[in-house]
C-alpha cells in the first residue's frame, strides 16, 4: 500500500530491460484505474441522504460536529455497535442493514460510518473506496450500472465507467441511503397491491445486493415501517439471514443533554427523543432564548412539530403530489380513524389508509402516494398483519387527533363522519391542543356540545368537548340537552363548572370522576344521570354522598371509589395543611385531564385556610422540577413534567411514607 522506498527505486532502476519500467505502490496503480481520492473530494461537496439544517432545507452542509452517536443494536445478538467498529468490519464483504424510525438519525449515522471508511481509505489502511448513493436520486432505475453512472454525473466525477469498474472489481464499500424513498419504475394496473409496489420500488437495491462482489461491503439504511415485516424486507431487498441487521435507537438522556449542550439550549420535558425532532425545534430558533422557551408549551410545540414534519415529508417522495397542509390533514385523519378501532392506535388497516387518503385528497392514491403513506413519520408496521400500521408515539397520535375535533367544534353543522363511532377519547395533549386553537371558545364549545348530543355515534366527541369545557373552567351555556344511548370512556365532573343543563339518558360509562368542594354550588352544577350504567364512580363513597337529583331513575353504579387520592378525601385527612395543598395540586397536575392547569384553577375547592399555601407549594413544585410555568394569552399555566409522573404518584399515594425531597420541603412550610 505504501509508496516505494529509495532503495527499492534504486534496485528497479539497476535492471536493464527493453521496455519502460516504473515501481509504484498498489494505491498509485489503483488510482490510475479509479481515482478514489478524487471521487471523495467531489462527493464531499454534495448532500448525504436527508441531512439538512432543519431551519433551512436548502442548507445540507451540516458539520460532523453536529452529530451525536446513537446506539446501533444488533437485532440478533443485542450487541451494541459503533460507527468506528463498523468501519473496521468492511473487510470480507459484510452487509449491514440499518433500520431506524423517522428522525432517528439514519443519514447522519450512515455519513459518520462513510467518513470513517473514507479516512481509512485516505490513510491507505484499505483499498476499498467508500461510495455513497442517495437512493431517492435513482427512482425508476433498475440497473446498478445505470445508477452508478448517474451518481458519477451528479457529483461531477468525469469518468463514470471507471467508478462502475471499481465497483465490479470489488474495490468499493457501498453506502445506499433511503430505500424507503424509492417508488416503482412504472405506475399502473400491473401493480396489484402495495406489497408488489414496494418490491418493485426496491428492485435496484436487490440487484446491488446480488451483483456486488462478495469481497465488497454494503451499508443500507431506511425506515423499517416501509415494509409490513422484516421477512418482507429481507425478501424484497435480497439480503441474507447471515447479514447483520441493526436497529438505530433515539437519543437517551445523556445524548439529549449532549445535543442541547451543543445547541446551548434547555430541553422542554415534553419533547420526544428523536434527533430530527429535536433539531426542528433547536435550529428553528424556538429554543433560542429564555423568552422563546417560556412560550414553548407542549401544545404549541407539537403543533409546530406536526407542521415541520409535514413540510419535510412532502419533499421526500418524488411524484406524491401532496402539499404540507394536505399531508397534515391526512395524518390527522389517520389518527381519528385509529380511534374508531377497539385496538386504538394499532387499528389502521391498508383499506383505512386508502379511505382517509381519498377523503383528504379527493382521489385514489397512486403508487408514490401509497409509499408516502407507508413511510409516514410516527407510524410503524404491525407484526403479523399485512398492510396494517400503528402510531408508535402516543403523543404524536394524540396531537394529530386534535385536528378533526377542532374542525367539528368550529363547524358542528357540517358532516363529520370520521368522528362517528370513536371508541377512545383524546388524551390531555390532544384536548389542550384543540382547546388552544379555538377562538371564541365558550360559545363554540356549547354549540358543538349541543350538536354532538343529538348523535349517539358522537358520544366520545361529546365527552371530549365536556373535558375541554372543564379544562377551560368554563360552563355549558345553551338550552338543556339530553345525550341518549351513548357509550363513554370516562368523564370528569367539576363541581365548580355548571353542567346542570346536561342530562345523560340510558348511557354507559366506564368511569365518572366527581369533583367535590365545600361549596353549596356543587348541588346546582352537577349534570343528571338518568337510567345510566356507571362502572366506576370516583370521588364518592355511596349514592347518598351525592345530591338526590344527580343519579336518577334506574341508574346503577357498579363500584364506588373514594380512594385517598381524591381532593375531598385529602382535605378531610389529618395531614398538615401545606401537605394537603401539595397533594391536591399534584393530583390536579398529574391525574386530571389536560396538559397543564391555569394557576387560578389550583385554588379551586380549597378552603381559605389552605389557599394561602398555594403560591409556596407551586414554587416548590417548580424548583423540584415537577412542573414549569408558562404564560399564554395573559394566563399563567403550570405544565407538569411527565417524566416525574411516577414520583408524583408515589407522593399522592403515600404521603405518610414517601421520603421525596418535595414532600419534606412542603412539611416544613
């Protein structure tokens, strides 16, 4: 590999022959056949996969210093691999398949391995030059020679045939980035289903695996949810069971801290751990300084994430013909469709995806659109169920699910068939995102609730609206309504909020939580339950613990649950006053619906003797990292840190035994 020494040159010159003679190293000979160093110089001036500056999609010059290594796990052995170790295993023609979810850093990881292989080649430690192809630039190509020829032209390499010859001779390490961004070479009736379409789309990759010499290594990366299963992936791509399959995980806590140190930012505790999602927020300036951080609550943050994700995705698939807003409507529709299934987020069949696409775009999906749908961020394949997809992030699904509910509240008199027969309520994030995006909310919520009450198939939508009214501390202001023959997951009745005009008739509830306080107003504010079936009624010990006109007719309650965590029971306990307030506030933050609580709501239900502790308790909760304070529309909002949920629950359930520092500090007040 090294250049000849002076002594070696002298020996060669001492021989007399009748032809020109020259002594050179193998590296020099190889460079005359294929100038790998020249290729590397040219390749460095072009983008790698989906690597972009999230703040500027045209800026692909993201420095290697921005990369933080994430774990690569061998799916067979569980062994962790590093980029350095993988770059040293390219001798012998090993093949590596790297799966990763949306935003997990596949291209950054592949570039890191490429860079290490490049350095080994430049230092004459290997004769195999790394070649890096962005597969989305090779849509509709089936022949590896053709793909390599185009690749050489794209980067300005003057002699593509020499690149092809080097590949065929096994003098390269091949990097193929983004198999999930490929679409079939032709569209039409010849493609019978999505599985067939995916197989045709990755035909180029399969031929690379078949035709690359056995002594040349291959690194392939893409989203696993592109295929229904790993078996389908292996058969379509053509890799062997002997090849190494690796999974790329998201950031762990240590890596998150390192990333933010690079960005000089603080991390909101609600943020997901996908590197790309972190990048969207940090590089777009939303985490730039303390003022912007204070304004970034879970709802506005997730709203921004959804928009950014959609803007990115519509640029990734050639020929999909979708705008970012349409893609967001599509994702929101899928979330609502998933809520119609008893399986929740796992209930999306291939037919469901096509139906939602048709409803949003007004046309049937062609193959690029099908593949766009198949690789959507936040969706993964369901093992053992061909074509099925599931939301892999609960918050992602919940934030997306807010869209259809918001549109119903804004326009309740138009058809909203997608919301009918929903079997699962939105979670706190989705409810808060809906709540914050509605202008003139009080009147719109009352009108929407009145309209939803007329359709038993909209019972879950009605319960979501009730939850939003409760969270806002508003009230139902409209004519008396009766919701009949509906099935509810759960509702929370706040005694301070007037629902006296609401009657549930012949409805079934899995859970009803009755808020209690010391005010006589509660008897006037409760709704009426007429001939209903309630599985669990929380907050009371018996029927006699409620005003006589709340549970009427043949209403039956299977179980009363006045557990010690209810606010009423806490206030009646012998605990110190400050501890009572702490437990009450923690319960409102961590156990009740909503992503946060208005500061004024934390005083509700507390006697005057206890209210004086609220300010100090909130300060303690913030200083012990159980919550943060933000300001929205002149309102002070306390946002719980969901990462401390288990600790908060242990304090609520064991105030006499917990030794947590927050509880100790509260006892000292």
